[in-house]
């Protein structure tokens, strides 16, 4: 029973390894869109600009779209509570 269990375990590892290799081969390249945009204190305008860039990236077949950390509000602000809504 132990030998059979070990054989099945090894077979499972072999199958998973082969699947992983196939996935790596098919996903070895991807298109990355990096969005850099000016933000201001009007949050809905910042989001509209970001959505516009996301749409553009989609039109260019981006697989991954990266936005700035604080894309919807200024990073340095005077009234933090207003922007954390």
C-alpha cells in the first residue's frame, strides 16, 4: 500500500509539473500597461481619467494594467478626511 501511495504521489507531481510547464509556455509573454496620470482634488475627474486610460490600454490588448497607488486623490493633501470617503 505504501509503494502504491508513493507511486500515485510521484505520478501526481509529474502531471502537475507538466501542466505547470505548459502554462509557463503559454503565458511566457504578456502586455503590461503602466498608467501615469496627474491627479487633483476632484476625485470623480481622477477616476474618469483613470477609466479612460484603462479603456485605451484595453484597446491595445493589455493583459495587466497598473495604476498609481493613489490615482483617485492627491498623495499629499491638507484635508485627509475629505479624500478618505
